[in-house]
C-alpha cells in the first residue's frame, strides 16, 4: 500500500467519528488527526481508519512494552522464543515425559502466565504422561459432550478425517458455558495434516487494553450469557437433552474478567457460546459482541502454530482465544486435549 493511499485514507475518519459518537469505537487510539500538517497526517505512531468499514490500520503501540519485556525474559530451566508480539512462547530444552521438579513446574506456570500460550516440539508423550503432566497444574475436567480418548476420560480426542470435519474454526475459549471454565488446556498432536490445520491464538488481555476508553466504560460492568446449546446441542441425544439442560444451565460471566493470577483485565466474550449480553436489546447485544469479537482478527494480537506430530500447545484459557484452521479436509488431524479446572470468572 502506498504512503499516498494511507494519507488519503487517514483523512477519512467519518466512520470513526460516527462510531465514537455512538460509543461503538473498539480501537484504542487514532492520533492521526492530531498530526495533520499541510501535506496530510504524519504517519508512524497511531491507528488510523483506512476506510468506511471501521477497519483500523497502523501500529498498535500499546503492545510495545510487553513485547520488549517478553523478548528480554530469561528462564532458568528452559529457553523460550517469543512467537507473537505479546503472545506465544516456543519452549525448548525440556522433556515433558520426565517427572519434572516442582521448581520446573512453577517456572512453566510463570511462563504460561507471561506468554499466555506455550508450545513444545517433539514430545512423544503417552496419554498417561499427558494426564500426569496436566495434573501438575490442577484437577482435570471431563468434557460432557465431546468424545474422550479410549480409556482416558480426562482427554478429549479431536479426530478429524474425511468423515468428520474440523468445526473449531471460530475464535473461542474452551467451555465458557461452564460455571467454572477451564484455566488451561494442553493439546497434544498425534497426527498432523501435511499442510494446514494450524491453530491461531489471540491475546485477549492486549485486546482489552487496546479498546477505547469509551468502549471500556461501556462494557466494564456488563455480563454475558454463555450457553453450551449454541455449539453442542447437535451432540446431545434427544433423550439426554433435558438432563443436560438441568446439569448445564446457561451461565453469566462478566464481559471483562480479571485474571486471577496476573490481575490483568481480559475481554471475555466469544461467538461460539455467548447467546447475548444481559440488560441491552438483543440487536444491540449481537452487534456489540460481534464488534468486540472481531478485535481478535487483528494479526498483531495473534500468534500461529503449525502442528507436527508430538507438538504440544498449552494455553491459558482465561487469557487467550484460539481458532483451529479447518483447511485440511479430507486429511486426518488428531489431537488429544487435557483441560485444567479454573476459577469462576470475576
Ligand atoms: C480446540 O478448540 O480446543 C481444539 C483446537 C485445535 O484442534 O487446534
């Protein structure tokens, strides 16, 4: 894109102005208009609306400090390579099949909080070793709807093929329809397609921090209703529907939750499980959820992971959302996931 095009585009702030007036602006800063000179805005330090679609371009400046901290972080028991600006750490020099010391587990937990998702390569763990490793971080949940690994109910098995496509290609955090959603999930790849099937992660802390002050004020005290029916109704047999409904009624969680360990604020909404925001008209609620969820589409908030056999991803399910590309059908993609029980969002 030429500088001229951007200069012309940044002058078009009508959508931004309209959205700001309606309290709809989801992006943090647009200081281009402060920088107008005879030749147009000086580019370099802020977000600008590129066109009438409300899509922002330009540097996302508030992620700089965290990126610099993560780039210079040092770990005693393993090495970590930063994958995205503020999210994703590829961990090396560790063997997850071993009985790891409490010190190493504590350091991995600190790394998880810092990078929000950790990745590991070449970890040929058995299902039992997978469960044993996950249990070092807390009690594990058993998923009531998704199929488990044979003889290991704590592991959800995602087995995709020509007969079963991948339906995880939407931004979400896991099981937010539970009163107590999981704090983290550990996904071990057993068979990866030759091409595709990457999982993408979005930093919902950085996304919250990047919202405009007006938007933060608008959503900070709102609650959203999360309901498994949205995504899993088709998986529940007719004769179990009533029982499941009783066991898993719709739950409300704050739209902005506070991370119980880091204290950071997190945008906690997803289109998979959220039916609506309480206390506002349905249409407004749908528009607001959609606009907020679209923030995860900005690549600057993301990191991406290409799976290989025996790769592992360990995500902080409170702080990130994930999206598994469904571009490999009819190839096979198999993974098993352990989920660690978390806290009730507040
Ligand atoms: C999931 O949505 O938890 C599965 C993610 C994946 O298969 O990459």
